[in-house]
C-alpha cells in the first residue's frame, strides 16, 4: 500500500505547484501562465488537494487494518 502514500504526496506536491502558478498568474497581471488561466489553476489545485486527502485517508485505513 505504499502506492497510496506516494499518490498522496504526489498529489499534494502538484496541488501546491498549481497553487503557486495560480498566484503567479494572478500577480503577473496577464492572468495566464502557459495558456492556463488563474481560475483553472485554482480549480486544479483544489481537485488535487481533495485527491491528496482521499489518498491519505485510504492509506491510513489500510494501515489500521
């Protein structure tokens, strides 16, 4: 079940990266980074954050059993 742990860490890292890119896009004035709007990057960061929590919960429950 180490894959769940790696998935949780990877989705958390990607969520953080998307959040940083969204902030850079918003502060940069153009509102876009690599063709993606700051709203889209915020949405991806939120979705990946939810996946991170879900993978963490699944990993914790599998360790308990």
